[in-house]
């Protein structure tokens, strides 16, 4: 029987209809990328021996379907890591996922319905925006300063919504350590107040913590979760920024009851046991600490190279020096439109991301998102490439000023 094509098909889901029908083209090979959050290939560890062990000694485990919650040994290791960071945790609190973004998608499935409200910083991690948007949420943007999320503004916003009879937002999403994209870190007092405010309003906090161990200087602040008294805080963690992004091993830490619900929302049933075992053997061999030091030293050198180049080539630009992480948030003179600058920079063979991508709406208090910011990533390119890229970027800025 021949089936003829109909002129009209059923509609896409509301979630899919919100998405653009094209993907951005890849950057040309001759472009120096300061946009992507890729790791530096020179610090990727040699995992050959661990892969051999995983595929020989642990073959029945690693080539089989994995446990839905993650390998028991992996969950125990993550629980130990959390305890080292001041959070009383057992393996029952841990769900292994395919990277932190997978974890954020699962938390969104768990908590969000169409029309719910979420709170994000302004600016915020740009990949969280489309994840939340697919669930049909409304955004509240709260300002940041050099100390991270402005908790006074957060509290005032929630109190005003309460007076106006508006529904309570479901969650607050934040990157408290070496924020993506702003590079700032929340101090202890703000972290504690953030949790207390969320508790008072019956909300959840999502603490996205991919950069915590990529620290260059200064004291390590306690995790937001360390102030949690009633399973208010979900922690997102990952090995992507510290060990290897291609391994796709991350985790969620929350209550055992929430772990059970999240696990039932996983479409993969169990995350890849092979990659979990490789990472686990790497950590158990005592190699993580030495590797962490190498990562910190390498990215500190990359950051210092970028800062020196910016001060030389673009002295009119301002920024907060990040004490860790991957990113620097650059503020250019007000007449520079970063969206247009991105095109000019690409013509100079340097890739950047304009600040507009990091705002979920009209900016804090609806005053509009600034147009003169860009996020620069110092992790991926080597120091020589960073110097050359900033030189090219300065040339693009000068062409706009002229």
C-alpha cells in the first residue's frame, strides 16, 4: 500500500516549538577560540592504564548495563569528596549522571511545571537558560556584584512577590565558586543567607559546582550545601572541568528520597559504567591531587597571561580578577555593542561570546541587560594563543571605536 504525504503534520510539542530549527556553525579551524569552555588538552590525564583495568579486571561490570544510581564505589567516592568539603553525605545521597547539565535537566524535570518561576543571577550560565526554557518557566534575574549574588536584592524581590500574592519561585540557580560567566565567588555570609532565605520561602537552591577545585589563590569558601538544614540544596558536581569533559561523569547530591525520584526520571537508566570505573580507578590510584595541582598551575598561568594582555591591549576595559575557574567577564566602554563586536572579532579570527547570551530576560529589575560585556575563556587556548587573540580582539574594538 502506498502512503501519500499529507500537506500538514501534527504540531510539535510546546517544548520543541520554542527551539530554533538550526544549529550554529562550528568555528573555523584557524580561529583562536576564547568563547568555548573547553579544557586545555595539555592537562588531560593519561587514562590508558585505568581504561585497561576497567576493560579487563572489571569487564563484567563496565560492559554491562550500569546501575541506575551509578556504580556503588563511585557513589561512595563522591560522598567522601562531599564530606571533605564539609557536607555530611553518604552514598544514599548521591546520583551519578552524565555531566552536570544532565543533572540540571533532571532537577528541572523533578521540580518544574509550565509557568513556574526560577531565579537566576544576572548574568548566569548561558546553557542553563535553554534548559529551563524548555520547561516553560518564567525568569527572575537578581543582580551580582564582585561578591556574587546580591542576597539583599533577592530577599527584597521575594518579599515583594509575597505582598503582591505572586507564586513562590521553585528554585534559585547559582554557580557560587568562580561563577560562569562572571568569575566571582560568593563569601561565606552570603552563602548562609542564601540558604536561610530559601528555607524561609520553601524554595530549593541548585548549587552548580563544576569549578570548585580549579582554585588559584585565596581561602576555599564552604559549600552552600554545608549550611543546609533541611534538604533545601541540590548540589551539581562533575569531573568535566577538572579531569576530562569527554568522560561525561557528574553527580547530584540531595536527599535519598529525591535521589530515588530523580533516578526514575533518567532516560538512560544507568550512566556509563565504563567511564565511571576509569575515573574511579584514576582517583583511587592517588593521582587526582597531583593532577589537580597541575590543572590549577596551568589555568593560573593562562589567566595571568590573559590579564596581562588585556591590561596592555585594552586598558579601557574593566574586569574582576577571578581566583579560579575558566572565565573572565570583560566590561568594555559603553559605546561598544558586544553582539556586533563578536562579528568583528570573528573577522579577526578570534572567537568570543557576547554578554547578551548570559541574560535570561531584561536584566535585574527589568532595567535591561547591558550590551558591552563579553565572556572570555582562558582555559582552552595556550598562553601564546591567548596573547595573539587579545591582540586581535583589541584590533576589533579599535575598529568599532573608530
